[in-house]
């Protein structure tokens, strides 16, 4: 997954705000088998596959991006929606009007790079009574007033909306390249066991425009964003303690996605992989031998005590790549105690270096889990 959100949605002992339904979040291996497993041969069809896939247990839609206001003020943002299916035998324990077939969660973060401020919030809600939901066949996902919407009858653009008392976004993102399918034969491997995989694609270069509010100030902004969409039903391997995920947009019009599943001994699981997207939209799959990532500097969170890398050197002889990735703000740590109950770092980064002898720059996002505490699925 690569943002392996599959895994940390599994951390759902969440329903602190919905205590009556906590029992529904506790699932067994047997009940999980009522959901489809990600299997080779899946055929994608767009725009249908932007919508929900309820035959699979876990799904998420992930947007990150960098935007700039007319006065030069720079922002990074993250907006994520998760869907978690409830096995039918557990759904039957509630009256139909309140029954929960799906749980929905959302994370929203804004990095104000000019003032070096980081804001974030999270939500959890149930499908019943229209509080949250996701349509099949088209992109429309919402939790309360936070939402994603694509009206494919008129435009390929996606509208992103989320707001707190402190900050808000209202953005339109439009694909400049076709969807990129990660992995091989329709699946992205997350382990060696049968079904230990997901269906995973990205929109790696989204032209972005709209408004950002900070306090009482509203800024008209433009920039580039990235979208991940992933769905599957399997857990990660027991030896995985966390992961690092990179989404980088380079000045040569290429993009790089990479995820590394970290083992307890600090090594990277051999199924770790990535994708290079060329300027014309063609893709080059990458396996664990194609890219080396070496942390060069660290930051320790004063709250969680997690020690997170903050600068990385990425080298790949196969790609002729030697670049440095730098965090643009050290404190971009989220404590999602109201939803997925995982403390993780997801932040805006910059890129500089050389690819095939030519200088490149770029921007992107990095996600890291398992540094504040070992990642342990709670389901």
C-alpha cells in the first residue's frame, strides 16, 4: 500500500466517540474471509474504480500536495478518508436503522510552511443516517462536512473540502497524467502469503487550485497534488513494525512512489517496492533492489518521543538517481487518538540532486509509522 494505510486502519480500537459500537470493531480471522482478497488479474476501469469497493474490507483515498498563494505563502496539505467493512454476522447485532456495515475515518492536516505551523484533525463516523459514506461507481466520499467529490459527467477534476476552527481547504485537483497501477498483474504485494496484497493506484500529478483558510485569512492558491487509492482485505506480516512511504514530484516531470516495510531488526522486507512514472506517463516498476534509502538526520518528538528521520539520501544505479530529500518542517507528527489511534509522521518535503547526470529539484510527501511505537494491528 503504500501508504500502508491498510495497516493502520487495522488499528481501529477507535470508537472512543461511539462506545456502543466498539464490539463491532473486533473481528476474527474467520469473519474477515467474507471479504474478497486482492488477487492477480484485477482489471481497473476508470472512473468507476475511483469509487468504493465494498467487497474488500479496507479502503482509503489519500491526497497530499504543495500549494502557493499569490503573495508567496506556501502550504502543504493531507486529506485522507478510510473505509472499514464490518462482517455481516456482526452487523446483525444492531437494529437496521443504526446498523453499521461500514465505518469511516478521516485525517486532515495543513503545514503552513511560511509560519512553520502544523495543524491536524481527525474524525470517525458511521454509515448510518448519512453521517458518512462512499458511493460506488464514482468518487464521492464524506465524513460529516469533509468530502471528496468527482462529477465525471462534466470534468475529471476532484473537489477536496475539509475545515476545522483553525484551518480549511477547498481545492480542485485535475489529473495531468493517467492513473498509475502499482505492482504487477493488478496487485501490489505487501507480503508473501496468498492474498497478502492490495489493489493500488495513484494519480501522481494533479494540477491544483482553490482556497486555503488559516484563522480568518483566506488565500487563493495553486500547485501540485498527489492521490493514492488502495483497497484490500489482508493484514501485514507479523514481522513488520512500520513503514516509510515516499511520493516525490520532480522538476523533470517524473514522479517516484516508494514504500519500505520495516522489520523488527531494522531491515526492509523484500516485498518493498515502488514505481517511477516517466514524463509521458509510462511506468517503470521498481523492486527492493532498485533503490537504496539512507537516513541522514533525525528529529525527536517532544510528545511521543518518536525519533523520525528528517533527511534521506536516495540512490539508484538503475535509475541514475542520487537525490536528497529534506523535511520542510520537523514537527509534522499526527496523533490520531480520535480515529485510527496511531501516532505517525506525514509531512511536506523537498528534493534536490541529480538524475542521469541532470540536476533536478522537487517536492513531495513522506509518511512514517512505527517510530513512536511499534506498529501493532489492534484488530
